[in-house]
């Protein structure tokens, strides 16, 4: 992937943000009508989940602040149409997934890291007659790899994201942004060893779109504000960097 001007090669590798990206989207949809003549739902659900994996190769030497901006050209796109039958009536669920990336640094830093990240997530909403609509929000992530090199006095961050949307009849549903990130931080020391660390994390931002009608009745009437899940964990390090 192209990096912004001002990022140089290290003595280990040309400047690069590269690696394999794998994402397997899974749509879930449920609609169970109440017994008897009622057309109101007893239980319902809509959302998107799946497993993902990123093989990171992040290498660069930076001597000033740089920012690639969010690259809007998709690295890959996954689209699909799924039909679920509720009695004799088809319910059409559309999905769209686009991958984006970004690299930023705020000063002088050298970063050499080869890591592997895997995880899974679920976003959406579920309904039952007793509790009404409740958000579905779950994510987990694991990162491992070889000992990195982080030197200098700055912060550099590489982010690869998956932007997903699930819609029913192209009308309403669930949207979300999953950003998986590696962050290197380093600070020079006037005495003793310099401090540095490499951390990995994710941000999962979800948007619930309102008011969906199926068979002429309101199935989705969400008044839930968007929510965010966030986690970041230290993988390697020495001391506590102040950059």
C-alpha cells in the first residue's frame, strides 16, 4: 500500500504498510411472529458479524509529521444479497464491505513490526417481546508476532479498517466501522535506556438506522444512539514512553 511522502526505508525493509487481509462476513436475521392472529413480532434480530485476520508488515523511518489521510480507494469489496423466508414472504438483506487504511506519525520515529492479528465481531440489534430492542455489540482480538523495533521520540500508527453495512430491502439496518490498529510509541531518554512500546487495538463504531417495516408492521423502531467498542493492549515495550 502506498505510504505518504516523507516515510523512508529502514535498514531492515523498504517503507511499507503491507500484508494479507481476510474478512468473512456473516449476516444474521431473525423474525418470529407472535402466535395467533397477531402480526407483531415475538422475536427479531438484524446484524452483521464475522471473523477477520490481518498479517501486518509496517516499516518506516519518519523525521517529521505525516498523515496519509484515510485512503478511500477500496483494497477489496465484498457485496452480497441474502434472502430469508418468513412464511411465504421473502426478506432481502443486502451487505456491503469495503476496506480502507491510514498511516500517521507525529515526529521522528523508526518502526519495524511484523504482526498477526485475528478476531471476530458482531454488531446489530435484537428484539424480544419482554425487553424490546437491545443492541448486539461484541468484539475480540488477538495479536502476536516477532519482537519489533521502535526507536525515536514520537508516535506512529497504522490502521486498516473494514466498513460494513447491512440493509433490509435497501431501507434500514445496521452499519459499522471496524478499525484494527498497530501503534508504536517511543521517547528518548536523557539518562538510562529510551522507553518504547508497541500496542494493538481496535475501534468498532456502530450505527443503527431507524424504522423498518415488514408486512406493513413496524419491526425495527430503534431509538438507540450509536455506540463504540474500543480496546488497546501492549504487546512489547520497555519503560513508559512520554511521546
